[in-house]
C-alpha cells in the first residue's frame, strides 16, 4: 500500500493525464462512433379457451398458458420466425441480425409476452417488433394449431434513443484509463528502481 501511495504521488500528473484522455475517448466513442439504438416493444397475450357456461378461462388454462409463454419465448427468436420476418419487412436485414436485435421475455408471472427490439432506426425497430408478432401468431395458428396468441399492444415508433449509455461508457473509459495508468506507473517504477537505475525526478522529495 505504501508503494502504491508513493507511486501515485510521484506519477500523479501522468495518471491524471491518462485518465482524462481515456475519459475523453470514452465520451467521443459513445457520442460519434457507436450507433444510437431505439427500442420498440410489441406485447402478445396467450389466451385460453373460455368456458361456454361461465364465459371465463379456467385457472388450469391460465397456468398452462403461463408455461406456454416460456416455450414461446424460445420459439420466437428461432430461425423459422426470424427468416420469415426478414422476408416480410420492407428493408434489407438478415435473419441473424434480427435474432441479435430481438429479445423475447415473459412479463412477470403473466400470460403476456414482450417482443422487444433494439435497432438503429426507430421506424424499423417498430416494424420488426410488429412483424415478428404477426409472423409468430400466424405460425401458432397454422403450425401449432393453438390459436391462443393475439397482439394486445402493438409496437410504436419511439424516437428517443435508449443507447449507447454515454455516461456509463465515459465513466468506464476513465476508470480503465486510471487502472492502466497506475499499473503502467508501477511497472515503470519497478524498472527504474532496479539495480543500476537512477531515481525518477521528484523521488528525492518523498
């Protein structure tokens, strides 16, 4: 610890400069190099068959549908759905890019399934979310023969970007710069203090 404090004191100017440079680098990369990302989310409800006498869905059906949601969350990002979505959207995008952009989750312990898309274009993000929902509902009806899914909350274009996180990236850049600067100064100090090497400027004051 004493050695670390001594190195921080002797090389403080180098460490401060390196940290500021890394901080500025993180800020510039986040602002100009990384693309802005926009989120759009479509919500699907998995419904059950209503009892003809009561007009309500049974408790057992609700439990079964909750389990279905978990299964569907694995099916939606699969190649069968993503490849068809890539063909149906009105812009060029690969199924692999769609798979990376689409995230499907269950909303809490409910029968709701969220299809969330992060994409550089807000209109295209909403288009991907809604097209994915439509393709899945179609496949559930035709292939799985369930007819349990329906779109309850279509995705809308959101022009407020959600990423990149400029503050987080800037702080992370500064922290990495500080750590690397301290490590580098420790290495230099060890070399300088090896036999046959003189003292660094300012060491006599310590």
